[in-house]
């Protein structure tokens, strides 16, 4: 359900940018979403279709780019893509000295307008 306010935010950003550029309509919105966010693409699309009716963004195509998280071990330098649930140790050497980076991004990368 948290996708509803998130999607409203996407729509607000897109419309504000389109209006600032005197667009007639928004054709495409490119989103970057980290794999560790709990945002579900299909839910965003569902709410976007509903919320965008009768706006500059009605009929716009959403493009989802998913960014993975990486776990890097301080002991052996092993790197691996993180797939939740996050393991507390390195899958290669068993060390607990693992740092997770990325995967939490969420932003509008670009908007295409007419």
C-alpha cells in the first residue's frame, strides 16, 4: 500500500517538470529502484495508471530499472549480489565483515515529453 504515496510523488515530479518545460504531455518516465526497497513495480504501475488519468502523464509509459545491492567482504574481498534476506556473513569465507552497498535507490532518472 505504500506504493500509492510513492507513485503520487513520481507523478507530481513528472508533471512539475513537464509544466516547467511547457510540455503538452508526458510520454515516458524512467525510474531507478534498488532491489532492497520494498517497492513493487506492478503496484507502482497500477497506481500510476489510476492517478495519472486526466493529467499530462495519462498514457505515459513507466520504465523500471532495478539496481542490485552488492555485498563486499573486508576479509577476502569477495563480492556478491545481495538477494534478500541478507546473510550476516561472507558466502565465500564466512567472515562477518561484510558491507552492503547500493540497492536502496529510488528516483526518477528522466522524463520524456512532447
